[in-house]
């Protein structure tokens, strides 16, 4: 294992010049951060979808106004960050590529997953260009390499849900990334995007930048993968629904995976596969205030299972309530608690993993179910 850290910054962490400066601060304050993975700026990926749809409808006005807004927004960031002349030129090329792809879609009145991936890629290519230039300016003593992630993240040709080719990625990282890190440099690159073996641009699926960071971590044998976002970690319940949800300091890979598959908005679902394979810890924290700390995910499972989080999933006729960080021995107790809490509502055992227990609650409204379960979490464990 190397000392190197991979730091990924999500869309909210790079939404404007100020946010990008905060990212740069995080990188400047830790000499071990050596690979920086950047998402598209907030909402840009959605906007690229709207552009494609406008083209498909033949709605030229909307298409142009969306493209113009995107160009204005990123040009303002370049202006606010005093981006170099070279970067502004490069930005213009990327803007031209958006116009070109937009015009293609408009002409065809149709877009394929393949052309959508080409269009998607521009969000990340633009934001990472801006951030790389900023970091270069702020750490003049380090060599900053702007890397096209597509030259490393080699994938299958399943556009919009491409499968990474782990061995090829490792080989490309040895060739294109590691020599630069060995020489003391920093690599700034994109999340989400890759290329298939024929050279077509692909993407890993919406929100896939977390996965990219983990793949880079695996390929360089990193000591840590950091996922920087706008909240200080993974919460014990959905903070939009539960006011006193707390951030969980530590989770095991299995607990975090269970939480993600049981309905919590945590990380892109496959993020923990590469890191688990190489036993690399994953940290989730807020670039708005890194001093708040965050959640660290490792292979360690607490010896005595500790109840850590609750989540809910709404199915058609019922809701699933899951307790994560608990063992089967606690299930009966949890059922009793839930039954008492729901009085007349039917609670049934639903599913079990090595780190979670789920119950089915007939016709319960989901917010209510989560609040009840959260009360049990706080009161009993
Ligand atoms: N920009 C992409 C998206 O919004 C990928 C990511 O940010 O994770 O889906
Ligand atoms: Mg995300």
C-alpha cells in the first residue's frame, strides 16, 4: 500500500469558484492527497440531459439557451478563479464540443446512449479542467498533471452503465498515473467517465464518480479514498426526514453496502467493491467544513454489533424498515419495539443480512415508519 490518498469532490463541492477554492484548500492541506477526482459542477449532468432532450424534441431555442447558460456559468467560474489563458482556450474547445453534439442530436432528432455519454463527459471534463488549473496556481511547487480519466478507466461498451475492466485500468494507471505520483506530482482527473476498448466515451452510471475514485484508489494501491460532499458523513437516518439524525463515525464495508442497498442515499452502490478488494478505507466528509469530520468505512466490524442506522424503502403496498449494524439476536427485540410503536399495524420479519435486519410494515407511511424506527434507534441502542 502507498501513502497516496485519492480525493473525490462531488458536484456540490465544485459548484462555483468559492467551492472550488475550498477543494483546493483540502488538497493543499494534505500532502498525501495525490489523485483528485472531480465531478461535473452541481446540476450540470442534469442540464446536459435536458440539452439532449431539447435536441430530440427539435426545440432549438431551449437547446441553445441551455447551452448558453452552461457556458456562461463555467466562464464565470474561469473568470472568478483567474484561470490561465491556456485553460480558457481549452474551455472554448469543450464548449464547441457541446454545441457540436447538441447540433448533431438536433439534426437527428434522436440521441443514443453512446452520444449521451459523449455529451455527459463534457461536464466532468470542464469542471476538472478548472480545478486542475486552480490547484496548479495554488501549489506552484508541485507538478500538477491534468489527466483524461478515459485513458485509464477502461470499460465495457455498455453505454451509461459501463463495466470497468480492472486489469486494464491497473495497467493504464501503472503507465500514466504512478510515474507521476512517484515523481511527487498531483494528478487531477474526472469521475464518472471512461472509454471502451474501441475508444468510445462511456460512463459508469449516474452518480458514478464515487466509483471512479474507488477504481483509481484500487489501481494505485492508495491508503485512503476520500469522498468530499456537502454533508459531514453518512447519517443514521435520512436527514431530510429526521431532524436529529446524526453522522455515523465508523461503518464496516458490509454495513455501508447494506445501508446503500436498503434505501439510504449513501454512496454509488458499487463504490465499495474496489476498496474492499484492496482493503482501502473510505472517508466521507464535507468540503464546506472538513473540521466536522465524517464517516470512515473500513473492513472492521464492531465485535459487539452496534445499531448504527435505520432506513426505509417504499414498496407498492408496504414499507421496508431496516436496522443496520445489528445482528440476528437483536431481531426479536426490534420486532417487539416496532410492534409497540406501531400499535395496530402489522410488522413482519422481512430479510436479514450479516449486518442488518429488515421488517415489512403493512401500509405504513414511509416517513412515519422512519421516525418510529429512528426513535427506537435513539432510545434503545
Ligand atoms: N456528474 C455525474 C452525475 O451527476 C456523476 C457524479 O457526479 O457522480 O451523475
Ligand atoms: Mg454523488
